[in-house]
C-alpha cells in the first residue's frame, strides 16, 4: 500500500515537473515571439518606414512656411503704374483664444451689415484654430486695427492695387484675394505676372513658436515679371470720361470706345460702360467685366459702307465724281423687299452718296461687284475672322460665305446688315485705310521685364496684309473727310483739323424682328486725316434722345479728339478749339487713426500718395478729409507713437496743434485710437460720431472730453 502511495506521488511529481517545463517553454516561446515582434517592428520603423517616420517627426519640430512672390507691375506706354502689389492687412481669429467675441462681432456688423449675432455665433461655434474674418478689405482693416484681443490675428498679405480705379479695368483685369488673375491682362499673363512661390523651413519649439535656422533648407520666391502695355492712361481716362458723358446725354443703355494707332496697331484706349472697380472685384459682375469691344457682335450698319466703297473704287466700277441714281430714297426689290434712305435723294455723285449715307446707292453699286470679290474684300478688311489680339475673349464675328449668299444678301451687306462684327474689327478696318491700305495686327502687350527691370521680351508691330492700294486709301480718306465736312458726320468736326469718319445707325434684332425702338448708334474715324495718329470708334447701345450716330456718337468723338490733341501734343495741328478740361478731382479719404500701411493702401486706391512714412498711428493729415484735390496729390501725415509716460517739458507744449489731434467727425472707436496714441486721457459722453471735443491741461496730464451723437 505504501508502495502504491509512493508510485502515485512519483507520478504526480512527474506530471507537475512536466507541467512546469511546459509552462516554462510556453513562456520562453511567448518571450521569443515578443522579442521577434519588437525586432520586426524596429526593422520596419528604422529600415522599411524610416523616411515616413522621419517625416512625421520633422512635422512635429519643423514647419514649412510658404514665401509668397510679389506680382509683377503693369505699366502704360509712358511708364505710369497701372497696377502693383502693396501690403495689406487681413484679419482672422483663433476662436479658442478670443476674449471679446461680442466686440469683434459688433465691429463686423457695423462694417458688413450682417447681424452681430451671426458673426458671434460663427466665432463661438467654430472648432477651427484659424477663421478668416476679412481678406485685404480696407474699411474693415482700418477699424479692426483698433481692437485689442489676443485671439484676433492680423496677417500682412500682398494685395493688388489699381491706381486708376475703373479706368481701363476691363482690359487690365483684376485678381482675387489669392492674387490670381481673373480677367483681362491679369488673366492672359497670369503665369508671367504671378511669379513662383518659395519656402522656408523653420524649427518649432515646445510652445509652438517658430524660429529660423541656418541649417534648414530655404528657397527664395521668384517675383513675377512686369508688363508694359500699349495703353495711354491719360488718353484712356479722357475717352472713358467722355463716353460716360455721352451715354448720359443720349440716355443709352451702354457704350463702347476703342482707339488704336493705325500705323502700328497698338491699342491706345479701350473701354465699355458700365464698368467696374478692380479694387473691389467682389462687387463686379461678368457683364461689367467683359471686354465688349472685342467680344460683343452687332450689325454695324453704315460704318460697313467703307468696305463696299473700297471694293467699288479698287475694282474701278465707280469713281467719286460719277453720278448715281438714289431712286428717291426707296428701291423696291423683285421679292417685295424695300431698301430705304432716311431722306429722299435723286441723282447724286458717289461722293455725295457717302456723305449722305445712302443705303440705296450702296446696295445698287454692290451688284457690280462679283460675290467672291465682295467677300474677299470683307475678309481682307478683317470681318468674319479673328484679328488675334493678345487678350482673351475675342470674337471672330459672323459673315456668310459666297455659296451661302441669296439674291439679297450682298445688297444688305453693302450697308452693314446680314453680318455681325465687333468694334475692334470696325476700327481696325478704318485704321487700314488710314495707314495707306495696310492692315496692322492690333496688340496690347508692348514689353515684358524681369524683377530687376531688365527687358526680356518686346513686341513689334506686325503687318497683316495690303488690303487696298495707297491710291484707293487716299481717295477714301477724302470721301470720309467729306462726311465730316458736309455730311452726316458734321457733329464730329473739329476746327483746325481734318477728320475722316463715318456715321452708323443700325436697327437691332429683338425676338427675331428688327425693332423700331432699339438701335446701335456709332461713329468711327481717324485724325489728323492727312497724317493719322489715332483711329477711334464710339458705339452706343439703344440711345433714347436720338437714334442716329451722327447726333449721339459723333459729338463724343469730337470731344475726345479735341482733348486728345491737347494732351498728346500732336504736331501740325493749329487753331484747335479744345474742349473743357477733364475733371480729375478726388475727395481725400480719412486716414486718421490707422497704421501707415493701411493709410497707403487707402490713398493709393483713391489715386493719392502718402508723402511721408512714419511709425505708429496717424493722428493728423493734410489736406483734411473730404477736401477735393487733383489726383496724384501728396497727403502729409503726423504720427503718434504711444509711450509709457509724458516728459514734463512736453507738457508746456500741450496747446500746440501737433499734440492736440482733432477727432471731430470721427467714429468714437477711431477717435479713441487717435487720442490714446497721442497719450491723451479721454472722457466720453454719448456714442456714435464725435461732435465736440474739449481740452483740459493739468500739470501732469492732458485730458480730452469728447461728446458723441
């Protein structure tokens, strides 16, 4: 029995030892597997995914900062700056750090008109650490500058500034808040103007602050190239002002003006009204941004008679002194259609037919020209094809091919119907006549410069073709001078200078029918007729006071020509009666209480300049806000920098104007900013606008009591 017990004990001991050995082995296997897992993991981390984890580590202690390039400058032909980049303040908030969301919301309500509760909810409910409030907005930047809040973030960003405001806005174009071109030259040459961004890698410390390091990589930004245009901004402004005036006089819906140098094809001025302010592109519509002179098509009416006359003279089917029958002003066609003149004419010379703009004569004379030749002359003059101007949006117009002509097509085309053209095509056709029959390619880009001012590209005039002979061109010039001297274009006449031109009046198609109320009135010509410097076209859409181009568009042409001659100092022109000078006064904006950077931006947008840079906040300015001054006037500023204390010797000067900022007329917030910057203690009565201020001077301090309403 004892033996049995011993055997059982031995068996239990063996089983226990076996179990112990099994547990030990299992533990060793587990430890080995864990070790292998660690080794594998280390191999993956240190070998296979080494670069990935190094990049993650770098993100924690390094930050890549983009260095924005400066967009290139746009100049006019005389070197005047049209557009450049300035520094402007944008504002954002860190919602988690904002201390006074209600105060910020109230300021934004005052500036944007949106409810303060909406702004406050937007700030409080955001889970982001960065929330934009306003991007390069001048009005908002100036008032937000006065708010003190640890969560309010001020970001200095490059901002495009257009010195001439609306002038040439459609052709120059504009940019968005990220400085990318949206239209015009800004869009067409965006890749040249915008430059190439750079970067800087900086170290981040434990508190999240960024610090530069010489050991980290850096790539400098490459600034954009600058561009010189063929535009003459002085003449552009003359053309736009007179166009606006003419539209108002004629009660027209809109209008277009375009001028070019007939000897080179350089665009000197081009605009449409209504236009837009490129400094506020968010307020513009596609309608106001469109370059109508190159994109909009219309039936040109009598201005197209130039082509019919050129073809007839070149083919020698008629001479200026030949007599023709105007059929009493009405010519009935076999199919029942009638071609009419505005007033009855009998037998007249071809020269008189042009002067009186006889539709009947031009229709009858077109029958003497074969269809294919008539079509060739129209195409050679640039109709139905693209002229290749170097900005986007050009339309080629519409014109039937000879195989598409029916019995009446050529008759109607002879005086400007059954085809569609752009203002650019019309004025370029007249420029070809002015240039002895040679058509030049119209262009706008003159030169390109790098950021060091070195010229990298230039564009020379390009001849397209010889459309008509010099002899025919000279004959046409004499005939067009007769239009102004004795015919329908007499309202374009300028004393002391010969002008060659032609009127145009065309019915518009409305719902598929020619309207008796909607017309396009135009006048196109060139001057001085003997040595042309400018080819100019005026077009009005649906004038109400008078439908005829000779009565509405021609006077605009005359006033532009008069002022143009005076401004450009064209030689060989005498006894010119110059129109009244172009008004060019602007109201001086209020820049008191804002920083020098914002003040420069506000003034530049108005066409003024800050003559002296300083530190701190502007306390006083000369001229005073609201004063009418000429564009380009300098504004002199006096600055105030807050200091911890006022020295005793300055107290004696407390009555001096320089130490007593005038804050009457300011909003209370701006007044407080100005006075605090001048180390003035302030007592406020009321709210709103400061209407009265009273000074009290003590031995240790000066105090200003301001009353507001």
